[in-house]
């Protein structure tokens, strides 16, 4: 019998310490019913009932629709303004990328770079579809320098 009473006393002490720490460290918005300091007195002055009341009543639960004391509602993607702005931004980025690709294709056509449909290109010679530069006699590696 003494062992049982000792075990119950240990459980009550552990429960009281746990609820005191929980009450002291819990976010202010989650404390329900009474102010925090009143809950601490209830936990200390009413040994078994105080901690149980704190766990059942005083400690606010985090529900499925709550986020840090703020209610969060789900919004369909077509009603979410941030989502729609992201789509507009993605669409404009895709249009910009298409414009850059078209500009690159136009530049390739101007300098005569062969494309995948016509690998050699009409009348193109040399690497990359460009004609090799013919050097003048006496011209070295550096432009403007003539070897004697």
C-alpha cells in the first residue's frame, strides 16, 4: 500500500511540474478560460484537479483550421490572387523566352549558321558555316603587325 501511495505521489508531482511548465511556456493566444497567472495558482493550489483542469480547459488545442492562433481557410486556385499572379508571371516569362529564342533563330539565319534541317547550308564552307579568314602575306597572329 505504501508503494502505491508513493507511486501516486510521484505521478501527481510529475503531472504538476509538467502542467506548470506547459502553462508557463505556452503561447499567449492558446491560453483559454483564465489568465496565465491564475492558471499557475490553480495548478499549484489544487494538486490533482488543477493540472487536470489545465489540460482539459486551459490549454487551447490546435485545430485543423488554425495556424498560430490565426484561422486559415483553403482557397480554390482560381480564387487565390497570389496563385493567379504567379501564373501571369510564368506566362510572361514563357513569352519572353519565346521571343529570345526567335531572336536567336533570326541571328542564326543572318550569319548563316547551319541548322538541324540543313546541316551544311547552301554554299557554306568551313567550321560553323563561316568561311575561313584569308590572311594576307606577311600578317602574323596579331592584327596590324607585319612580319618583315
